[in-house]
């Protein structure tokens, strides 16, 4: 375990090694090296990527894993036309440093947050997950709590950034067994023969095999995004280092654009946005009322143009404008209040047509069945039905059913 180069120095980016063993799994070549600075996936931290170089040929490393015996394996791609790496080949390894450094910032940020959660809330961090966009920790809180208030989360975040500003040293080492009991460890080490600990200043320590920064200040800044309940624990999502800096840039850019659109200072955006939404809601109600009135204004003309039905009564068929769709139900109901009227209405939109069929209560055709018979998806009651179709063509089909086959329409 101690022979992994990142145990001695997490900042090691390049190293020389010899291929010790090669195996193939699922069509991929996996290499074990005489020594390696590549971190294998574990503890919530993804495995390293990078490359191995031999004779000027670059072999990309796309994953790093450890087996049950603790051996580190590198999934390696062989470039087209290049010879595969073989046992005994000398090569030079190089870590994908921007990715590794990001993981070091997230992992160190987790250690800082874990101490802050323990100090302020008595919470115990169980694990870390470093995702591509954000990281998270699971926390057991006293009294079975699974959430904290925004104020408490902000207090944890403030303390975390104070720890960063203190620029405390972070030391990773393998202490002797006798020394372990004297160290300020939050977690009791397991039964391993050797235990690697991460010590932060003179107040925080934990057994951990991951890669970390050298000082707390190198974490840059920590930002808590949100918390949620997860399997009886509190899950806290956070960003550390450059991720947090990019998040601030993106958030400020969005805030700046919102402030410009609302023509207010940045800190007044929420209040201004709330007022704008309230005004918009009122305008929406006014617009709905106007559209309803516009649709109802058709009532006299539609009644005047109603067609006589063979079995008695009159039929109103109309294709409305898309803007009149909101008032279509009201218009159909108003038409149905006239004795003997059956109303078949349609409003054609960009991607579909909406239908409303209505008549007075009592004997008459089942309009819900009539809709389905004409290929309109929807339903309702015999005297009032609503539906939709890809086009307005079913409107004419429904009209012809009532005009040409009254007996069928009554049993549609």
C-alpha cells in the first residue's frame, strides 16, 4: 500500500515505471505497473485518467481500479498501429492533472466540511461522492434529523471558509500503532495492519487513503448548494475550489442579466421578480377574460348560421382561432343553452387541434362516443366532451355523422 506514489506526494504528476503484469477484461487491456501515481477509484473519489508513454507512443489511461489484494490496475488503450504494451516494458506515466487536482480539491473540501458539521451540529459524515458536476456527503445528525435550516447550512459553510482562510497544513502519513490513540481522529481506524491518516492542523484527523491538498487554503472556497433527506441521513451537495469559483461566475452572470432585465440593483432582483410575476398573473387573468369575451362574441352569428338536423334541432359547427381556445368551452356551453342546439367547436393550434362538443342535457347523441368515433382522443359525458387530434379534420367527420346518419349518431 505504501508503494503507491501518491501516498508520499499527492502532487506527483509524472513517474517512470515498468509493466509488471497485463490482463484483458471485457476487451480492455489492464496493466499493473511496478509503481504508480494513479489513484484507483475508492472512497467516493473516481479513479485517475492520464497516459502512459513508450517510445514516443501515447497509450491513454481511461480508468484506474484496485483489486481485492490492493494491486492497482490501469485500463489502457492501444493506438491504432502501435504495439500493445507488454510485461517488462519501461514507460513514463502522466496523470490527467486538471482532473486529479479537481478531485483533490473536492476531497479536501469534504474533510473540511466533515469537521465543520461535527463541530457545529455533532453530525457524522459517512461517505463522499465526487460527481462530474457536484459532490455530496451523507451525514448522520443527532436525534434522527435529516435536514438543516438554510441558516445552519450557511453557518457550516462560513466556518468551512474560515478554515480555508487559516491556511492550516494538511499532512498525510502512516503513524505507528502506538501514536494512533493520541491523534485527534474523528473516526476510529479499522483493523488494517497499517493505517494512513490525514491530519488538518492540530484539531482534525481521519483515516483516509485518498489524495489531498497540502494546505487548507488550496481548497480555495467551499459552497454548499443544498441538502436533502436520503435514507435516514442528510445528504449535502457542495462545490470546492475551481468548481465553486465557476459556480459563482455563472450565478453572478445570471443575476447580472436578471438585474439588467428588471432594471434594478442585484440585491433587489428577488423582490422585483416577485412583483413582475404578480403583475403577469393579473395580466394573464385579464387576457383570459378578453379571449373568453372574444369567443362569446361569435354566439349570435353562429346561432344564425346553424344547420337543421334531420331528427330535429340545429347544429352549430365552427373552427375558431387559436387565440379563442381558452374561451371555447364557455362558447360551447352558451350555445348549448339554446334549446335544440348541438355545438361542435374546434380550435387549431401549432401542433394539435382542440375540440369541445356540447348540447343540452337530456335525450340526444352521445358526444363523447361521437368524438372517439371520429378519431378524437378525449372524453367526457354524453352532453359535454373535450378532446384533441393532430388536425381539425375530425370536425367535418363529426358534422357529417350528425347530418347524414342521425340514428347512428344517437348510438355513436
